[in-house]
């Protein structure tokens, strides 16, 4: 193949096809460099086997091709349209914007991977809705100005040198009806192929599957799949059987997603205990010395674990704050797609706050950030909670802020003031407090700990632990302290990525009940889920008799009956003993034997009884929610 042949071949190509090929090739180059950067991160930071990761490279390139062709298609279309002068003038500016966008998205993918260990998914989609927090977080966490300047400079270099020459080469190509028709048909085929691509699943290693994907494709897929109808996508059983099984598993004959508003009684002059639920942002169990960490990041939580009632095998239901909030308010298993509390019109659910409000408690939700994020304010207000977020905090208590909210100490001061006020009025309180300091950009007040701010994840953890100690020290001096039950629990772990479909160890969270005058210290070794904490609290309050929650009182559960419910965006897990049963879209059911540390999972045959129990929890919850929202009837009973 000589130079003359290549020259003739180049002349034979139409102008639209020439420009399309070159701009698509540029996108392929950026995709490859991005994948190599993500591979290096997974290998060096997450300890993944290099051989498994390398197997994703050729598969990833094949998936990149239609995406690159689709991204570059506007250049082909522009060449087909009439108007020579404007097209000639706009080629270079458009090329500059195109190159800059490719590079910017590549950097965003690397940042997102560093935080979540996956390609763009529904989290990235949600972040576009809450641009104030996300953009502010990026500005406070990264040298945005430097990055933008660098990317702009690289874009200008590409456009000024090879870009100008190659665009001139492309413009010299021939035009004609046949060439235009060929380009249009090719565009149509590429568009259909790219649109129909599903996430890759060639490996049991989750990192390898993510590396084989394309971030642009995964983002569009998340936008298309933001809601997943359980009855359409997952294994089902007859509804009557499912609800009967769920009632048995939950230890209750009656279950409901809707508030009952029965048995309203007057409180006994404030004699009922206060309940303070502190949800700690991203506080993985493995950060605590109690669970083996040697860095000394959580001295106060470790002390609390020995002085209070520690649940050693507590697991989060999901990987985002909204999952923890709905588990600790409504005790609902996680549904596929976006979290239930993000759905519009969610009101009058059967929640801990609503249940206790009917019995004399004053329910509150306190958050140090702006509660419009993830619809927190709307959700809790609709369930009858009084909401206090950053915009409603007492101004004199706000001393330190970053984009995610006030420092934990300031939030706890607001909580102390609230409890003082309610105690003076003679009302018992339920305070659900959501912290925010253990979150990028990891900034906090100076002088509190021995790690200067910003101190990265380690500094944020240690400051959050310090703030909890501060809160308890202040609370212990209050007249209401002796009659208060504190629950310290994480919303989710700091990281969710792993090599398996549902990496169990990424869901292990601390949960500690603390009430020195009411609850003796100890350890509860039963495998448990976040949804169990609501009925456990009600049992401690003597209020569980007519409750209709799906979770179970852990303190009166046989150890062998323990189980946990874990989820990703679309994989629904049921952990019992060392067997993880996973419900997947397309009505698939898989099972894995999980290693003691939760990091490894070996495929095993599906146990029918465990599959039935998993379906009972998830389909049963879907049925209860469908009744609550008065939605359409489920489409058939299905089978697995």
C-alpha cells in the first residue's frame, strides 16, 4: 500500500466523511487515555489484579467506536448542509469547543472514578440537578482555574496545529448526493447501535466491567434507566404469597407503607425518652479502631462503642445518603432506580417520626447543608417532621461553612438548642440529625484536631469524631440527658466500588445505641440491616406493639435469623449467613458465597428458599409502595 494509493483513497472520501473520521479518531484517543488512567487507579489504589483489568481494554475500545462516531457526527452533518461561508468560518471554533469538551469530560470521569470507583451513573445524573452544591464542591476541592486553563491551552494547541491542517484536508474532499446519502445512513446505524448498548458484563470483577464501559454511554444509560419498575424488570412471585412471606419475615402480620394514625395518645408530661438519631456522613466501619483500624482516627467513637450498645454486623442498604435516610425514617428496603424519597408526591409514609408524633413526640429533621439537595426538606416535611437546614439555622451558631454545609459542631449546637427548647416545653423529641463534615472538600474548623484543614478523608473523619465527642460532652450537662437515647449510625460507607456485583464489605457501618441511664453497654453480633433500627428503637421505647414496619427488632432476634439488605442502583442483594442472593434486571437471580471479610464472592447455585425470601422483601416492598401511591396494578406475577 503506497503513498499514491493513500492519496487517491483520501481524495475519494467525501468532505463530511473525512472530517467525521478525524474528529471521531480524536475522541477515541481521549477515551483510550481516560481508560488507561482509570485502569492505573484501580490497580494502584484499589489493589485489583492487573490481568483482569487489562482484559477490559480491547472490549472498551470496541464500545468506544460507536460513541466516538456519534459524538463526532455533528461535523459530518455540518458538511452536508448548504452555506459554505458560515461553515468555513465556524469549523475551527466548533473544533475547539469539541476538543475542550472531550478533555473536560475526561477529567470529570477521573474525578468521579476517584470518588465512586465507577463510570458516570445515576449519581452523576443527580448531581446535574443540584449544581450549586456540586459546582461549589468541585471549586473547593480542586484547582479549577488551573485545570480549565490547562485544558484550554491543550485544546488550542490541537486546534492550531494538526487541527487546522486536517480540517483543510477534509474540506478539500469531494461532495455529492451519493456521498451524502452514505454518510446519513451510516449515522443512522451508528446512532441506533450506540443507543442500544447496555452496560458490559463480561467479567465477575466490577472494576473490569466498568473499565470496559464508556462514560458518555453510561451517563445516557443512567438517564434512560433512572426509574426501574420492579414488576417489569425483576423476579416476582404471586402477590398474596409475597406479602404473607414478608409479614412472616418481618415478624408482623400487618405491614404498611402508609401511616396508620391510630392510637393517638397524650405524652406523659415529658417522661418518655428523647430519641436523637445522628447519621454520620460516609463513616465506614473500617475507619474505627473497634473494627481493626490502626490510625487512631475515631477515639471518641471507639470509646462510645465500649460504653454503649454496639451492633457489630450492621449493614447499610445502599451507597448514598438518601438510602440511609429512608431506611432510618421509613425502615423500607431499597428499591431499584432512584431512592423512594426522591420520587415526587411522597407523603404520609409510615415513618418513625410520624409514628412517634401520634404518641406525643415532637419529630425534627436537622441538616447542616441546604435540604433542597436530594429533596430532603420536602420529604421530611411531608412526613410531619419539622425541618431545620442551613437556611433555617440560628445565625449566631453558624461559625464555619463549606459548600456542603456548616461544621458538625455548629449543627450539634443547633440540636442542643432544639432539645433545650422542647424540654422546657415538656415535649419528648425525636431529632434525626444528618451531618456533612466527612465529605469532600474535607474542610473543617482549625485547631480542633492535629490534622490541619483541609485534611483529606482522614482529617474529615477525625474531625467528625471530635464533633461527636463535643456533642456528647455538652449534652451530658443538660437536664434531659439522662432521659435521652442516642443512636450514632452511618448513612453509608465512604466508598462503594468493589470487584463483585455487591461488595459486601463496602456496606459495613457502625451503629451504636448510647443511653447510660437506660441501656446497658454490650455488643450485638446479629447480622442486621439499617431498616432494623426503627423497630429496635420502638421496642426500646415500648412502642412496637402495633407498628407496621418491615424491619425487625434486632435485640430480640435469634442470631441465626440475621440478614441484611444491600443494593446498588439496580442490583438488589439479600445477605443471610455467608450467602448473598442477588436479584438482577431481566428477572435474573444469582447467588454467591461471601468470604468472612466480605471482599470475595464465589458464584454458587441459587438456594430457592433464600431467593424466595429476597423476592419477598423487595417485591413485597414494591407492592406496599404501589398501594401507597395508588399506582397501576403490577404487570403479572412472573417467576424466576
